[in-house]
């Protein structure tokens, strides 16, 4: 059974930085794409970034140049480094691996 646990969220001022982590367990994920999604209040869930198992990465246009997705296959952990955060980044961030989802971690603008 795949389990995902996100961490690293919190209150942040505009322009600040946070690093999210998604710890995955239940099997090896070195051959699996791993992705971040987010959902703001009253809005649909949207794709944020993906780390492909072959090393490719893709980003939502709105976060390009500010967010960086990475992974550590030795610890089955997916990361999202978020810099220059904006109020519009306020959302619940969840990771998606093999269509399993974690409980999410909340990013809130404190400006």
C-alpha cells in the first residue's frame, strides 16, 4: 500500500520561501513519476510540477522560475522548493504518486 506524507507548509510572507517534502512509502518509486498539485479555496485542483523518473521536470507556467521540483530516490522523497512566494500561491499542496494522494500541507500568505 502506497502512503504519502507531506510536510513543510506554513505561514509565509510574500517574497518568502518554503520547501515542501513528500515522503512516500510502500514500494520503490525510482521508476515512477511524482507530482505536486495544489487546491486553493473555492478553486479546482491544479497541477504544479512533476518529477519524471527519467529526470524530466515540468511546471505550471505560473510557478516557472520560482519553484523547483526534485526527488531523492534513496529516501523515496519528493521535494518542492518554493521561492518568491506570492499570495496566489496560497493553497493546500498535495503530492500524487501512482494516483495515490497524501493529506496535503497548507501554504498560507501572511502578508
